[in-house]
């Protein structure tokens, strides 16, 4: 455990946040088996770190988005790997699809950007979270749109409107989206508790 902590601290110092989080998860699993209720805040903050806080808070302030939500999305989307690619070719920290960036850029007044750049990627991700409020105000539905696209969620919402919100989240046809909402909302509550109480 001591050696793993030293490696994790070295990785953070060298801004390899993805590997640092991997080591934090290994340490917490050995000590706590991922049972968050027994972890102190210091351990929790290694699992839910606030890397890139300057840009998260800058753009969240500009667009009136809760920083805890943006942090939660970033953690679950990329685990803080700024150049990561998904199977669908989503890019970077907030996992922005290139075609989504092309569609959003004129709305943001941006011509030049690089989705591998953490600041640009966070800018797009936070703007997109705000943009999705045009369709829904509930965080869970905004997250469903972020993961599955607003077209799918609008269709599901119309089809399942007789159900309560909690029931709706559980009958979303995409298992990935159901799990995504659960994971990001868990992270959201932890970020709220750790940094924004």
C-alpha cells in the first residue's frame, strides 16, 4: 500500500491523472473493498479528485452549470485521460464526438479548437451540459442526453411519459445509459459532498 501511494503521488505530480486514479482505486479496494461509507475524505478525494478545477469552474461559472456535475461527467467519461478515445471516436476528458463539436462550435462562437486540449474539451463539455437544459431540467435526463443523444431521450420521454421520473430512468432501453446515469449521479453527489457543501 505504501509503495502504491508513492507511485500514485508521483503520477499526480507528473499529471498522469488517469494512472493515478487507477492506483487510488487499487489502494481503496485493498483497504475498503470500495465501501465508500468507511472512507475518510482524504481517501475519497483521491478517488474523486478535482483535476482541471480552474477550467471546470471557469466554464461552469460562465454557463451556470454546477461544477460537481461537470466533474462527475469528466470522471466517468474519461477517468481524467485527456487524449482518450472511445469506440465511437469520442475524444478527451468530456468525451466529445468530433461531429458534436462541429455542431456546437458555431453556437459557442468558436472556430479553432483541439479536442485533445483539456481546456477546449472541458469548454465543449460544459457548454453541452448547459445546452441540454433546453430539453430537460432534471440532471438524470440531461445525462441521458449526454450519453445517448437528445433525439433518443426525447423519443423515450414521449413513449414513457406515464411513468414517474425514477421509473423512467430504470426503463430506458439502453443498459449503457441506465448505468451511466447511476455512475455519474453517484459521482455528482460525492463531488457535492467533498468540494461544494
